[in-house]
């Protein structure tokens, strides 16, 4: 995304949202206890205390994934951003999902402080949501996944080369959805919720 795009309402919102996603994903991984608590350090973001990964490779993975989404968020092409946890059989056991809509027709100035205040409430809610999540299975892993409304061809957009189709196994039954937080304002609407497989479908190994 070039500097001119960043000055549009969509560009400014996408930039703020990408910063938020990076912090939120760090928070989710910390919340799940996937790594020892010592693998994170406390930082301040939007005047609240958050956890950030210490390990450079982990930090870089989260940062590069979110940075790669930035131009697509700005164009309204990203529908959902998910942090997915898998069991040893590579079957998803839990999904933290951010569902977003960025109004491409919005032309007014974005009130940055209002948007940041709204996003701050997501982090506060997330920090007290551990009881909604499931225990991690043995030999599990996690990854960041994006769901696109449409994706430009790699021949016309070099950013598209960073994202490849996934072969992640899908649940056959509708998931159990647990809402965590939502907001709706111009130009951004955002929902955060958990998805778990139905009890009839998933049997822990």
C-alpha cells in the first residue's frame, strides 16, 4: 500500500486495524498458553498492558502475516482473519475469528481516537476470555489464516503471491460459535468470536 492509499479513510483504518491484529494475535497465543509465559513480555498498547512475544521468529511470523494482509484489508477484500489451533491429526480444534467489513464508499475523515478506543475494548474483553476457550490437545500447532472475498491474481498484484490456498481440513457440521466482542461504526464493522467443532463431530485423540 503506497502513501497515497494510507491517507484515504480505508487506508488509515487498515493501518490501525493491522496494528491491532498484530497485538491481538500475540494476546491470543499468550492466552492459550501455547508457549511458556516467559516467552512473552509486557508492553503497553492503547494505554493497556498487553503481551508480546519475545522470540524474534515468532514476532516476525505474526508481523509478516499481518503486514501481508494490510493492502487487502484496505481494499475490502479480507472477510475474516483467524488464529486456528490444530490437534496432532491436523484437525482444527478451535478458531479465534475476526470478521470484518470495511466500507469502501466511506469518504469522511476517520476519527482515529474513536476507532482505537473501540479496538481497545476488544483486547480488554479478550484478556478475560480464557474460560471460553478449550484446553490445548497434545502435539498441537497453530497458524494464522485469512479468508478473502476475492484475491487479485499474482500476475497483477505482487502481494497476492504471499498467500496460497490452504488444505486445512474442514468441519463437516456447523461449528459452535461463542461471541466475544463486536463493534459497528463507519467505516469499520468488526466481530470477534470463537468457533469449536460440534460435540458430535470432534472426539479428542
